C-alpha cells in the first residue's frame, strides 16, 4: 500500500492486487485498461454507488500468471468500509490498523465491478473455472 497525492486534495492510497489466472475462456475477453476519475466521472460514480469505493484511478493488465489490478482508493472510503480501523492511528496504514478481512472484501467488490462494456469483471474472469465441480 502506497500513499499518493490525489486530484481531490486528499491523499489516495495505491492498492496493488494480483489475482491468479484461471486460464478460462472469459480471460480471453479481458483487455488491459487504465482509467482516471477525472476523465470517466460517470463510470467512477457508478463504482462508488455499487461498491462504496471512492477511486482516483484504476489500471488493469493481464500477465502470464496473474491479473494485475491497481486502484487508488481514498482514505475516507477505506475508513467507511472498515478497512482502516482507527482514523487517528499513526501510521494510518500500519499493518495493525488494517482489517485484512475487510480489505479482502473491499478488493473483491471493486474487482467484481465491470469497468468495460463487453468484457467481464476482472474477478469474474479470474475465478470462472475455479468452482468445486471443475476442480475435481
């Protein structure tokens, strides 16, 4: 987790997520993308309404062994989601001040959002062939 200056006079946090590839059919439909809230305001408003995540940017790249997803959520939305447990704690992003279960849920919500029409959500594509029936 890396803090950066955001466009909105509030620090945003660089959150890097790696999801293992499933090598399923839906992954073939995913294309890399990079989007900033200042250029895609209606879409980022939908993200906030749907997931509670207030984001500055998202970047997605599909690698050979993993999906690489970077987002820059605001402190406020991470506090509201319970990811950051104590807003007065120093350092704010200290490991003991992060609820890992809520962080996992937050990441799953955002990566489940369909950012591009005609393409699946990143999490949906990454997990499409991982059902218990297909594992055996």
